[in-house]
C-alpha cells in the first residue's frame, strides 16, 4: 500500500478542520487501491471506468468515516485525470492535484447539510449546464445528500432526469431512507461496509509506525473497537492519543481516554457469566464502575462478545470470523467449549433487554449486576429438553457405567487427546446390565446378541441414516462424515470419531445436531437412545468396528453374574457419588445425593 503524504484541504473544503483530523487527512487514500475495506465498491467502479460504462449519478451509502467521500474524490480524479478516464489516476497532473486540493473548477463539492435549500440547487443546475473547463466531466459531489429539502430534491431531480452528457453526480449519505425514491431510482447505489476490526488495526499499526509512535497490540485493538468500523474515527482517536500521551501508547491509555473496558476485563466477565461465578461478577462490576467505566458501553461490548461466541459456536468458516483478531478467537474458542448456542442466545437476550433499560436506569450498576446474574443463571441453567434427554440417558446408563469407563456423556476435553480410548475401554459400554424394564420401550428379551445385531444393522444403514439427520440438521452431515457407530446398548449408541477430529466431536456434544441424530437413531432402533462419542485412533477404530459383536459377547460374560440391579443394592450415597454416571448427573444439576431408592 502506498500513501501519498501531503497537505490537503479538509473535507468539504471549509478550512475549519480541527487539529485532530491531521492524521486522517495525511492518510486520506489517493488511489482506489488505498481504500481500506471497501473492495466490493472499488472493484465495481474500476470495472465501470475501464469498460466505459458510466452512470450519471452514484450514491455511496454507509456510516460515518468509512470512506464515502474519499471514494467519490478518487472517482472524480479517475474521470478527470489528464490520462483518464482511468482506474488508476496519476495523482500528478493538474487535475489530480487540484481535485485533491478542492480547487478544481470542474469538481464541485457541496455539503448537503448547509446547502440544502432550493436556491442552492437551482444555482447548481445552472453551473452543471455549462461545459467543463478542463476535464471531460463536470462532477458534483454532495455529501450528506439526505439533508436536502424536498424542494431542493425536486429541483435536483429535474437535472437527474435529463442530465447533460458531461454531468456526473456523486452523492454520499448515512441515511438513504431519507432520500426520495424518485432520486434513488436514478442513482447507482453502493453500500459501504463497516471496516473489519483487523483491517483498522492493521492501518493504525502502519500509521503508528510512520509517525514513530509505539502502540501495543491491545491498544490498537481498543482504538479499533472504539471506532466501531469507522476508519476516520480511529484515526482521529489515534491523533488525540498522540497529543495526550506522546509517542508511547498502551491499552490503558486508550481505555482511560475512551471509557472503554479492557479486553481482558470483558473476557473475565464473560468467563464469570459462563461459569456461574456470581461473587466474581459482583466484584468485577464493582471494579469497573469504581474506575469510571461507561457501563452502558460495557453492556454493548458484552453483547458483542456473546454474539461473537455464537459465531464461533456455529460457524466453522474462518473467513466468516472476519472481524475477530487471533487473540479474541483463542478466548472465544475456549469459552465455546463451556457453552452452547441456546445458552449464548439466552445471554444475548438478557443483555439486549438490559441495554434497553439502562438508558433510563437510576443505578446502572445495580441494573448491570442484576442482568449479569440473570445471564450467569441462563448460562448454567439446563433446558427442559436437555434435562429430559439426560434423565433418559441416565436411566439407561446407571447400571452399565462401572468406574473407569472412558465413555460417558460429554467426554471432558482433557480426555479427548490423540491417545483416545482403545477397544478395551470401549468394551464396558457394550456390556448392558441395566434391567430392561428401566429403559422405556426396550424389548424385555434384548440380549447382547440382539445389540450386536442392531450394531451391524446400524453400520449397514449408517449412510442413509446420516442423510436423514442432515435433513433436520444441515451442518450435522459434514461432522458425521468422520464418525461411525461402534457400540449399541439399551439406552445409547456410541459413535467413534477419528482422533484427528476432536473438535468435530466437541461440536456434537450439545445442541440441535445432537438432538436430530438422537431422534433418527431412536426411530431406527425403535427406542429412545442417547448418543455418546469417543475418540479413537484410526486403527483401533477399524478394529473396534470389525470386532464389536465379539466384543459384545466377550463383555457379556463378566456381567452374567448379575452385577446389575443386585450389585447396586446397599450402596451408600457416598459410593453412589463415585459412580461416573451419577457423578455426571450431580455435576449437571449441581446437586447432592439426599436419598437412594432402589
Ligand atoms: Zn492525473
């Protein structure tokens, strides 16, 4: 990227630029290729120029400071450059230099906010009628065009309906809905995007380097966050910080100037919410409030954080994580392991409501505390649907989960390493000793042989079953491509994932995809089943699949002695608590054992 550094008049050429606009002006893009984050607009304009398919009027739409007037000016240069019309204006001819200075007679720049009357537009119509003095086109740039009065729009419309061949209009607006449809329909419209945070960070880093200012990475991110996708705001902020702090800027400086909360504090708050750590929440909010942070802003930033968490939970394509830096992604991925979509959605719901009420709240701190406690509960509360499924699974699984079994609901991340369970750890799952009556709808005569038979059927029909699941949960198909059934018993089906895909398994542990799979398996086996996942190394996987029926037989032997219902009799609550399945339930519902009923 190359930037021409030099003095230019401020926007609209009114000469009252404030001091802090210095950097933004110095770094104003001079060529289409210099424009940050608007590739879709720039490419279309370049193509139009090169193929000589130019409209009479263009409308650039987008929030403030993201490059609307910059693009309009570059476009004007491109059309009137001595070497043009060209997609790459030279920047050195009289036209190019004058347009940049705002002194070119063929390019008129008007601020719609202060020249919004019908008289001004009539004058403009007169001016436009005359042929250009130097270049091929007479170009009118109207910024904030939505500010024109109705009469002014009507006057403008007359020109737009029958424009002289040499006339071009470039309009910029933040509020396109205020422009009459009759005008809109005569413009080629371009919607500019908020500039992604990483691109703003990158630009600020370049500027810092050129200005010989050292800025740490979190400080850059904080500036970009504060600018909310507006490059000009980010540049102005950097200017302000340089005059405030000199040539070494830290995150703390940025935060104190803008009342923002440190990324680490935001993430700590999110951690406390996800972990249900209410004392932690109260302490963190207290610290932030005491240090004068903008709590309203904090809620918005927390919403963004959980929105990002939702993206990470649901979108695999890194390209769609666009707005997130690597450091943010790392934290979000970690937090995604502790959450799921429905919980994150509940949290966003609570925060949205809180943000609404905050504007009118007498004590923002109290409101924030209450809201985050509700979030923490939303994060840890289990939905009724989940409870039903889990209870079902537990009922089926109580008798067959001897200590040391690696296969249990939601394998802890720590065990999901490359070493994965081997055939030996898979075996106990195949052993079914729960009384059949415990399992809803299970055939009383179900035997190990029957399960083995079912597993063979399942493996045979696996492909069709995956298709069925994909109809209800589209994403599930891709994830299941690397999974296969390895064991069946009264209440569950165990699927093995290749050890190389631990993240795939993780994604399946909760949510809609899993439910869809459980329904499909339940329909296939004609009884309600839960799905458990194991990671296995490639070779044992094949081995396990091939020998599962034998494994079932072999495993059936030790349980023949009747370790099932009989074995459970007389266990104390303490002993029960050590049982993995029970332990899981206690953990799930955050409970303790009060009584054991046989
Ligand atoms: Zn030129």
